[in-house]
C-alpha cells in the first residue's frame, strides 16, 4: 500500500514538474505569436499569401517571423556582448525570480541529460533493490555523486552520494536509460539482460 502511495505521489509530482514549464512556455509562445501576428498580417497581405495559404496565412507568417527572430537572437546570444547582456539581465532582474531559476536549471539539466554530457547510466543499490541512476562524478575516498530519477520524469529526482561499490555501470546510452524511466521501467528486461543483480 505504501509503495502504491509513493508511486502516485512521485508520478503526480513528476507530472507537475513536466507541466509547469510546458504551460509557461506555451503562455510565452502564445503571447509572442500574437505580437508577431501584428507584423505578419500586413506582410501576408502585401505578399498576397492569403490567396495561396488561405485563412492560416497570417499564422504561418507569424511562426516564420518568430523562428527568424529566435535564430537571430540565438546568434547574438553566442557573441561576447550577448553573453554579457544575458549575464547582466540574470544578475539584475531575473536572478531573484525563483521561476526563472527553476526554468533555467530545468533547461540546462535536460540539455545535459539529452546530450549525455558527462553523465553515464548506472544501477545504484538503494535499500534492498537497484535503481537506474545517472553517474554525475566521482568524489573523494571512492564515493560517487549520482542522480536518482523518479519515473516517469527523468529530470525529477534526487542527488545522492554513495560508495563506489554500490553502483554498477550499464551498457546503455543515456537516451536508452531516459526512455526506460519515461516508460515506467518497460524495456528493463532487454536493457538489463545479463546484468548481475544479486548482492
């Protein structure tokens, strides 16, 4: 019964952790799309795209305008001046907003997981069982830092410090490990075939 309660609790929390950034992004994109629509409407009329694309012409042009602006902003952000401005905004205005820090850490963490930068999938011995974890880095005295994801959200979980002998490397890519977590363990039989689970 306790295991079922924990499952529901972690699933709901994981779902919220997934939904909050998605809803925020959708709200921002919706607002940006409305602003871009004001620029797109005269442009679509000038190019007579409504005859070609129909009533959705303004929306298509607005999306293209947003993509172009985002691309140009990304190029500027890569420059030294762009990085300096971004850092100034973060330290002056956005640094004190927990929502911004949350979104930033989620985005950076997700990029690191998806890109498998420095992370390796392992099994971690937790209590009387094993859990899929991401090996972050080795520590002193043979200890390691691992991240324990909670299904079904691979970026929701806890950081834990364990003795090195309590982890076992897996012959999986980070993408495969993340997929198993997302699928609530489905695919574990094939992924863990041949792995010795006895203590």
